């Protein structure tokens, strides 16, 4: 996954008695998260462009999207909306870090217990859901900026949302965000599993959850840590990526405000022949258009139904390529910076 998750996993200590300074860990996590964000953000912009129905057809591939954005919007166009996630990087990392350790502590009898991968995964899921309190408004503002071909500031976007929908508008797509961020569980589990695979310590002698973080750094090589981070990032995204597509469509400028002049809903009456599971006479809860709503991306359910009906199952993996390409260097940079800061400040 991205910066907050990459950083939170490193600090598995639950007690101050093991010599781990939470302040140092927090600083290292924040700086590594910022570094990873800067490295991978252009690919995030490309991912959002692919997932936005109004402009997705403009780009043929990841490379074509990168070149087109640079040509039309200059290099700075790749970093539209980065101010919002940068401004909240510290808070987000703190929330994920603290909540992950809290949910882990709830599952263990004492600080010397060795957590199972299942327990690690459950703690990650919990921290991901809690983090949506921060990530939802942050990513909403970011996506609105990335969707637009003209430059806007986070403040302008936030004020427009508040004027139109109030505080509730900042949390549009919170359910989809929470579902996507359950992938933090897969991330934590994948990272720990990879570290255990590369560790010289046999499974029966795995370090307890309160082991000093230095033990982990000394027992694993730099390449092993970077590989673990890359694997974790890929696994974490694959696990819940379809919900990221749903979230982007719900939060995007075009589909989120049907009352504005920029709103241009997709046609929903023409059924895609490749989607036989859903037809125009679908009953039950139904999609938004069938219930009299002009916005097909009003809820998680209506977004899934409308997207599947009009574009097929492949739409839920649109933008996956740039996301996975981004995951590897982002996690490698994140862990290198994290280790460097830890050693410098310890």
C-alpha cells in the first residue's frame, strides 16, 4: 500500500521497555512516507485519470498518460493534489501506527507473545478502517484536483465541497475507502511473512512482538527489507483494488455533484453485452438510475452495478498497472529512508 501503511508496519513494539522511542519511529515513518509519496505520486495521478470515466479514454497506456500529462500540463501536472496528502502525512502515519499497535495488543496475551500472520492481518484491517477518518477527505480533495485539467488549490476544492455539501461532503466515499483500506491487513501480513521467510531465525524462534526494532534491522539485509516492502505493497493493492476504483468514481468531480454544470452522467440504459449478470431490468436494491437518481455513482452498490453494466468486469482493475508499478519503488524508497532515519536518530 502507500506511505502510512508502509511506515506503520516497521514499529511492531508495544511497550516502551524494549528501548524503542515512539517519537523517533513517528519521525522516521513520517519522513519515509513523504519520500515514498513524492516518488510514486505521478503514477497515482495516472491511476486516477484511468479510473475517472470522463477522461479515461484519453489515455492508451501508462506511458502514454505520463507523456500526455507532461506535454499538456507540464511536469507539475503529475503532482496535482499532492499538497493535501503531504499536509496530512504526519497525522495519517500517526493514526495508522497507533491503531495498528492497539489492535495487535488487543489480540495478544502479553508483550512477549509472537503474533500469527492472521493476528497481524486483523490488526492491519482495523488500522486501515480507522485511518479512513483521515484518508477519506484527503483523497477526496486530491482526486478532485487530479480529475481537473486546470490547476486548483486544495483550499479552493475544500471550500467548494463545504459550500455544496457541508462537512458530510468531505466524507463522500467513506465506505468504499474503508473497504479498500482493509487491504492494509494483507499488506502487514505479506510484509511480515516475507521478512520471516528471509530471516535467519527459524519459525519456532521468531521474535516476539516486543522485540527491539534493531533486531529486525540487523537480522535482515537491505535487499531483503526492500523486497519485503515491494511484495507487501503489491499484495496490499491487489487484495482490494476494485474498491479503489469504486472510491475514485464516487469521489470524482464529474460524478459527485450532479447539480453542477460540469456533471455529465454516463449512459446507463445501454447494457454492456459482456455483463450478463446485470441487466436493465435488475430488481431488488437496484442501481441509482432505476431509483430515480441521475447520479450513477451515488452509493457503493450503484457504482459497482453501473460500472459493471456499462464497462464490464475489467473496469474494476483499471489503473492497476500504474499502481503496481508505483508500489515497488515507493516501498523501496520508503524503507530505505525509514532505516536511514532510525539509524541517524537512535
